[in-house]
C-alpha cells in the first residue's frame, strides 16, 4: 500500500474570527457560539465579535445606499441585541444604540434610525431583560421617541419665531 497518498485529516470546524459584510449575522453568531463554548479566546473572542459587528453596522449604514443593505444593517442590530441579552451585555448594547442615535438620527442616514426605531427587536435592553440595568421599558420607549418630540417642538418654536420676525419688518 502506498502511504505517500494518505489523506490528511480535515478539521471538523474552524473558529470564525471575522465578522464580514457578506453574511455578518452568521459570522457574528458563529464567533459568539465559539466564545461561549470556550473555543480559542472565550471572552476575548466575544469582545472581538461585538466590536466587529458594531463596525460592520456602521459600514453598512455609511456605504449602504440600497434598501437591502439598510435592512442588513438592521438585521445586524437585531443580532447584536439578541446576543447582548443572552450574554448579559445589555449596557454595552445600549451604549452602542445611543451612539447610533446620535450619529444617524438626523442627516443623510436618518432613514436607518427610523428603521431601527420601527423594529421592537432593536430597542434598548431593559431591566426586564437584564436585572443589572436601570433602564425600564418606559424609559426605553422614551429613548426611542424623545428626539422626535423635541424636534417637533423646536420646529413649532421656530415657526412661531418666524412670524415675530415678519411683524418687526412691517
């Protein structure tokens, strides 16, 4: 028997180490599963997965000009939230959501924030999901709509102020 042609054993699985933009949700879930199973890196791998998922979300928002890329970004936010609830990383998720709100609520990418607001599965993690958090469901709802109300009030004040300016000119 010729032993030079022996087949090399194939690795049964490899640990995903990068959240890519093609299928970021699957990549992220694979990294989190490996981290939880204690494969290569454990908590460091989970931290890397979260960092990379956040970066992919920002990239999809900035470069995503199609509705399918916007929808992919929202799916990534949902996956990040689900993992954050499951692995008690609620505050980290909520901090990321606050960054998203600040960056994308107004301007060219405001549609992505509207999409996030419209999906209950992307809302802040509350004390009902993670007892270590102080955010209540009511404060989460307020967080998601607060700027909308403020913006309407500011616009109403500006309109009222504009009328006064015209009166001064007469």
